[in-house]
C-alpha cells in the first residue's frame, strides 16, 4: 500500500503499544502492592512518572528500531511474536542500565511482574490483531475508488499491483484503454468495465472517484493534457506511473524550484528533515567529542612528536560528498615521508582493488600501530565532522587516486557525506575485501535511516574500544 497509509497504521500500532505498556505497568504496580512480601512496596509519584516515561520512550524506540510496527502491519504472526520477545529483552537491559545510572532502588518483583505482563499483553494483542489490521487498513488506509487510464499492457501491470491492495480499501471503478478503441469486450482487464477516453468526464461526475492513475509512455503524456486539466479542475488526485525507464531503480519524487515542477530521480537519501537531524547530531557530537578529548588529543600530539620526526597531524586531500575535495586530518601514525616510500612497500599491499593497506606496515612509527588499533589516530576527524566535510556515520572518505580506479557502480558511494564509521564496522572493519566494502557502503546508502546510524554507532563503540578488526 502507499507509504502514507502504512505510516498511519504504524503510528496506531505504536499508540497501542503505549496503551498496553501503561496497563501492564499499573497492573504490575497494583499486583506488587497486594503481594504479602516482607518489604512494603511504594514508589513516589515523580519517580513513578520518570520510570514510566523512560519505559514508554525506550519501548517505542526499540519497536521502531527492530521494525516491529511495520512487520505487524504486514500480518506476519511469527515475526510479531519474535519482535515482541526482542523488544522486551532489549527493554529489560535498557531499564536495568537506567535504574543503575539513576540509582533507583525499585522492587525487583515489580519489574519482573511488569515485564511478564507487558510481554503477555503484547504477544496476545499482536497474535490476535488480524481483524484489527484489516480494520486499520480499511479505516485509516483511506478507502478510495480509482480509475486507470493507460495502454493495455501498462494498464494491466498497474491493475495487477493495485488489485493486491483491495483489502486495504482500494476499488477499481473502470479502465480507460487509450491504446485501442474498446469494443465492449472486457477480456484482459479482469472483468472491469472498459471505457472510452471521452467518457471520463461523465465518469468523474457520476461516481465518487478519488484518484486517476495514468499508465502510459512518457511521449504520450502531452496528448492527455486536457484530461490532466479536467482532473485538476475536478479536484481529483492524479498519479502517473513513472516506469518509463524500467531498469532505473532510483527513488522518484516531484519537487519544485521557484514554482517550476521537476520530476526527480535519486538513489541517495533526500529527506531534508531527517538529513538536518543527522547534521545536528554531527555538530553536537563532534563538538562534545572535541571538548572531552581536548586534553587527551594534546597528549597524543605530544607523544607523536616525541616518538618520531615530523608534524603531529597528517593532512591529505580526500573526496567527500558528491566528490567535493577537502583537507582530511589524522594523527600521524607513519613516518613523515611515508608517501614517498609507498612504491617500496607496494608489494606488501594486502588489499585487492584500488585500496592500499598493510597490517604491519614498516612505515609505522613506534606508537602508530597502537593509535591505529584503537582508532585514536582518527580523533582529529571530529573537526572535519564539525566543519561539515564529514559525518559521524557514513562511507569512509576516499583518496582521489583510488576513486579514479572505481567502477561506475562504486562511484555511487560518494553520494553520501563520508563518515567516521559505517556498516563495514559491523563486519570486521579492515578485514573486508574491497568489493564487499563497496557493497556495504551502498547498502548503507540504500537503507539509510537515523535508526541505522544509531545501530552502527552502538556496534562501533565496543569494536573500537577492544581494537577489533582494525590494523
């Protein structure tokens, strides 16, 4: 179904989670008070509100993160039960950490009762929500009636897709075949009535038509200008199937520039609100990191200068967002003339493709290996993040000499602001071959969300702390 309809249903399922969790919380509270245990149970109103508020926020974040609400919408019972178990399990760990951090001494039996009640309520609800799903689809999926205008082959392809949405409240009224004059024979259109193009005005006036779908070649859109104007005057929503280029997998949306409409194709994230939130996080986190790490960074800079000749910082031109060049900063982990010595160690390269990497590089300084292993050499890049050259999460910034050797499909990784860490951090960091590295970057771009960034960060931090997968 349409994304906007699914978003409504997801919101309703999230609200149901809130209601059931509040019921489970209060039921556990009342049950604990009735239990004849040695300690008297009581939680003050402010603490109770704080605890419940944290639980609701955490539960919603976890539900969204693991995709529970979207899968519930798809009616997969097994996935719904599995997601509920994961949600409660992660929630229990998060709740324990919260109580420890806040020094809250809350009754363990009460917490246990709450988790049991909430798990039971959510599983029962999600396991028996089939009827509710159908009702939500009909009521909040906005039942609508539509007409398809198109050439027989294209129209049939669209109708077959829309037929699957009938349970969501989509009802086809008629088909207008512009590829040939209909002769009254309805065969080939699943029995739906076939109308002539000049019958559309009467059809719009005589029926409750919510939307008109056009499935025709791009070259013929101009011939239907009068029909588009008619729908515009009638206030009927129109949709055009933009499968003009069947092998193009870009996201498609309509944008305007100074009132001028532009049909836009993109394979990179374009939601300006979410990208703004990502940038705000980058600014706040990099600024905080630079403040917290200021003294340790001074110590590292001094250590680098004392253990080898040359500057503390290594500067290099890298390619960032859409191929923009910027100055990239690191603590120097190799001798000052490392680039000049590269040809002499080229035979030691352990990477395939354009990448160049040596685990035990002979050019490393006495402290270089340690700085690399724990990613300490990357700390100055928080300045790049603050400046906007980089992001906290994103594909690693590329060297131009490597980009010159990219295959065409690999260049798409430049369409996202480069970052300190990315999906490859979850799969072994420097232990990956070049093509897998590229494909993981593209997978990140294709599936990017704020939740994915959070997931990558949560996995990257422990990997960095133990020095796993870095050379």
